[in-house]
């Protein structure tokens, strides 16, 4: 597996996701993941934004998002 994020970036992404999601009180899952990625790795955010793997507006694409990051 050739992850697009380093181990440290995955940890940061997870922490940021939790901050944004907060049990669904703050943002939907897809929004939280995309906003977390924006903070952790802007280049990857720009690359995925607007593609079939962008889950910001569609939580059903979260699995695409994660698979893409784990490409």
C-alpha cells in the first residue's frame, strides 16, 4: 500500500476529524474529513477537491475518500 499521507499526517487528520465532527454536532462526516485534510495537507486537498472522491457534500463518498488516500 502506498499511502498519500505520512503516518504523522494520518494522526493529525484523525485528531482534526474528531474536532470537526464532534459526534455529528458540528459537521457531517464528509465535511469533517475534507476540512481536516485541508488543514493537514493542502496539496492533497486541492487534488481531491471536486473529484468523485471529494466527500464534502456527500457522506456516501467517504469510502472513496479513504480509499484514495490509501491508494
